C-alpha cells in the first residue's frame, strides 16, 4: 500500500479484500484502507471500503484523463517495452526454434505496464491507441527479424529466389532507372518496410489453422494492452459523517 504522502493510482488499488491493521490508529474516525490513517470527522466509500478525504481526492484525480504532456514519456517507456518484447519474441523463435503465441500476451502486458508507468498511473484513449500500435509493431517486427535471420543463415533461400527471378525484366527495369537518373526514394523504402512489418503476422495464414490461432493470440495481446491503459473507474461516495456510522 502507498504511504500517506503518495498519490495512489487506480491501477494499484484493490478493494476486494480489507487488509488487517497491525495497531489501532490514533485519532478520530475509522482507518482508511489506503493510508491506514484515521479518516477524521468525515469519510468516503470506494467500492465498499472506507477511505479518508485526502485519499478520496487522490483516487478521483487519478481517474482523470492523462494530460497530453504525459503522452511523450508514455511513448518512450512503451517503445522500450516494445523493443524488449520484439527481441524476446524473436530470440525464442531463433534460439529454440519455437513460435510461442502466448508471448504476444506477455508483450501486450509489458507495453501496457510501461505506458501506464510513463503516464503516472493514468490512462485514456491516446494511451490505449499507443499501446495497441506499439504491441502490434513489437510482435510483427519480430516476425521480420526471424525472416531476415532465416535468409542470412540459409543461402539456399537466396539462391532459389535469384533463380526464380526474371533477368531480362530486371535488366530492362535497371536500364529505365539508370536512364531516368532516378533511385527509389527513402520514403518509398520506409513505406515498403512498414508495409512488410504490418503484414508479417498474416503470412502465417498459409500454414492453415495454426496461422489463425497465432492471429487470435495476437488479438488477445492487443486487447490486454488496450485494457491495461484504459481509464479505471472506481466510484467514490461521500462524504459521510463519522457520527452516522457509529
């Protein structure tokens, strides 16, 4: 439980079970379930649990939409978690030759947790959209990393692709580009790379039912990230006078 001077966030609060207080608090009113201090002359109810006025104000403020200024640190923390998730996903596939779809749920949890931390425990629609995009980018990028690893470690794949290519068409195309003095723009290459990353998880559909299962698990991971970064609603009722409860 947070101390009296800390602002509890809805993410870290639980009201399902009341925790025992080791000693009888000194002061007026019942003990607050958050800070364990006496509530004073008035108290509030949060999901059936008693909270003091200060903690009630902090809970209500913690449920407000995160300010726009918190989106930048949330994006930084989320991007770091997404990169770690991408490396973890690819490492398992490359080293152990396994594609564990359940890792997508872990990646969603990592990104959601990081964005929530960067937003100081607050959530909102911008954080949810950011979490979904970073989670999907993390998972899909790992597919590309695995494909690049397979191509670089298996020369037969490259030789086969060269054998299937049309040398005449390639030469003609090269001549046109040289004569025009044009080269593929950086923006075109970037769009092509992003398109490959976005479509990578769908390449597994050619494997049949396992591909659909992988996509479904990815969806669960995205849903997890969405839920973790949403606004938490904890109804706070009151104030009530302490004399009325005695």
